[in-house]
């Protein structure tokens, strides 16, 4: 499939997904506010449960808003004509991968490399990132 065909196909999917997320997100935030209101008038034994609910809802809201950011980034890359290019190696990402994960930003090879580097970082000696001195900040 050509890139512009892919963009034409994926753009409405991304827009629809973003709309659904926004709607759900506003529902989650409403829920969050409702819990806070209830805690104001509730007694202490209820507020522990209420806080737990708040945490779950705010986690959901966080996940959803992160997804919206990724969708926005994908839509912006469509506008720039860069949609579907791997941000690591700048090679086209496979159409099938994009259709499964519309706002993915790396190709399968780069993702595998990144995962391999993470899991093998202990015995990899050619990684310049290994010398990070953040742990010496004390
Ligand atoms: Zn790549």
C-alpha cells in the first residue's frame, strides 16, 4: 500500500479514536470530580475507598491523554508527510504494523533493537549510554 493511501485510510481512524478517547476522558474526569465532591461530605471510612477510585480513574485518564498525545503526533506527522516513517532509522514502517498500531513511531527492527538493548544492557559493552553518571549525582 502506498503511503498516501495509508494516510487516507488511517487519518479517519485516528480522528475517530481521538474523539472516542476525548469523550471517555471527559467522563473519567467527571467521575473524578464526583468522587471528590462525595468525599467532601462523606466520613473518613468512605474516603479511603473514594481515594482508591480516584487513583484508578486518574490512571485511566492519564493513559487516555497519553494516547491522545500520540494520536496528535501521528496526525501532525501526516500533515508533514512523514507519517509511517520510523523515527529511529527513517525507513518506512510496514503497513500492516501501522494498521495494527496506528500511532507507532518506530519500525519493528528498531523496536526489537531497543528491547534487546534493554534486556541485555548488562553484557553490552558498545553502548555509550552505559556511562551515564546520573547515579553519581550525589
Ligand atoms: Zn527503524
